[in-house]
C-alpha cells in the first residue's frame, strides 16, 4: 500500500513552522534595468556554517530579455494542508517567476539541485492573455486550490487588473478568479484570511501609470490606488471597499496575521500628499464588517534641495517612501522598509492597535547614503526595499531596488544593487550581520527574496 507523505516543509500552524530547520539558501530575483541582458534568479548561500556563506552560489537566466523580474513565489506551501482544499501530494519545489514588464512567467524546478534551478516551463504572455484576460503579473501566492497571481492590467494593459489562477502541478493558467469584482479596478497585492474565508486586495495603478516611472501629475491628482477590497474567498465575490482617502497614495503590501483565528492584518501606504509621510494601517473586524485604522505615521525628513533628486527638490524633504513591510510568523514583529530615508524599522505589534518601535538600522538612503560594516565604499545608494524574514524570526534579509524606472527617479545616479542580513533578538532589536553583504554586479539589481522551505510572506495556515 502506498501512502502520501506531505512535503516536510508544510506545517499545519505557524507555531510549528517556527520550529523548522533554518534556511540554507535564498532565491533572489535579479533584473537588468537596461533590458540588454536576461534577468536571473540568483541562489545565495545563507548557511553561516558554509564556506560560501553570503555569496551567490548559483543562478539561472531567463529565456528572454526585458522581463523585469519582480515578485515571485513557490508553487505550493502550508496551505496545502487545509481541510477545505487538501493537496498533500504537492511539493514546495517550483518557483513561479513572473516578468512584470514582459507578462511572461517562468517555472523553475529547485529540487534536483537547490543551487542550480532549471527552467521547466515558460508561460508566454499570449497564453496568459488568452486564458485569463490579464497582463503584467505582479504577486504570486500559493493557496488553496492553486497558485494565485495578482495582475496589474487587463489584456490591453488597462483597468481592471485582478487575479488569475495557475494549476499547482501542470502550471496551466486556469482563468480569472473573480466572479463579481464589484467596484474594484486597480490591483496590486492579494492575500487572505483562511479562517474567515476572506480575500484582501490592494491597489497601485495600471501599467501606463508606472512603467515609465511614477507620474507626478497622477500623484498630485490622487489618481493612484488608495483602497482596500475585501472578498468572499469561496464565492469569489466582492464584499466591501474601504477608501483610505485622497491624501493617501499607493496602498501596497498586505500582511495578514499568520494565526488563522486572528482577523486583522497590516498594509503600508507609501505617500501622503499632505506631508510626504508614509503610514501603516491595520484592518480588522468591526462587528460584521471590516474596518481600517492608521497606527503608524513616519514623517518625511527635511533635506537640502541641492542633495535631492529633481522629483523632490521643491519639497525640501525626503519622504520615507515605505514600499514593503513583513510580519514575523508569531505575529509579533512588523518590519518596515523606508526606501527613501534608508531606514529599516522593527515594531512590536503584539497589540496591533498600539505598535511600539523596538529597533532600526540605516543603510543607503536618498540623502544619508549610510554604509554597511562589510561594504567596500563609504556610501551606498538605494535603501531597504524588499524584506523577507526567516520562519523563526531571527534573521531579516533585504535588497535595495524597487523598479527600474522608479529607481532612477529617487536615485538618479543609478542604484548599485546590494543585499544584507540583520540578526533579530528574541524580544526585539536588530543589528547588521557584519559578515553578510552582497555587492551585485552593476548590470543587475536585486529585488524580491524567497527562502528555501518557506518564509514569512509565502505561507498561510489553517490552524493556530
């Protein structure tokens, strides 16, 4: 008799996942902003006991030029153990890697040799358009029933953006997820509360609103995304829209509580038109509806206009430009990346309505250009951007590039790519690992990070 044994990197609960063995490899999306060379998925050794620690030990080139690799994810994760949609035979084995600019998706197999992933399938843009009606795939999450991909544009590259599903195993695009999208038009991130049968989505803009950089007139006209949308996950219908207000532009990363019995989560707003501040909001259940509340506001920092890029000179300040956040698996610590000022902040959010800052580091930044203990030069550009946290919460990794054309707006001299790691104390506090600094070749810039065996922004759980 043959029995199925679930992938050992699947865990019923976040508590069990936190006890898992530490990661040994990080997979990093790396793109060529000039679009002359293929983008790559790089493999970084993150095992402190290894002779190649803090080095790139493998990479695989994409099949074409100009993909602009951005957010990518695993084909399967701990949600495969959920009783409502069990997939115990599926493995966390393949990386699903979209090109935000090309709309092409590469499938990489990491199992035969984790340091030498192989491309096993390429989903061309025409197939995605034909089967789903969407383009510009942005965010990948493995979940019950398949791989969920949030896309920023329809077949014409306009609104509405939305979500489509890819099969866990065949990697065939199955079709559009939404049955009734209600008023939702703009798209960005998508994640869920499995315990409350709720999907949440956020907003950025359509491709013509960002592919050549952020458009100042659209920002000042409050035309970028500013809403959260809540959906019935099973019925796939829109239930509720919450508008954060015209002042708040670019509502980005969704980080729901990992404990499925908790009905709250965090989202970052990149920019306030009132004072250039960034903010963190918590969404939560209020009776039989969802509500939001601003819990953190990070102010802009005054700066000499002569040291500012053209887009900021008139404001005489550097906005924090919070572009990513990440939540530890125990739902205790929230990490906040300030891509403008160069800060990476840590907050204790044990009480999600009363956060308390417990740590911060500075590296890079529009004006500060703070260095790193292992950097060879005295100044760094770019700043903390894409953040990933280990399952046990003791290690924090981040890179410094946002998106090719937007990089140049805040850092006109170009972003020299790097990746760093922080060590986090069990009760708060963060510090640089002085042995971990990766200086990327000038031709390419690093973006999102995924950890082997899972990480804090790739898995969802059905048990507390």
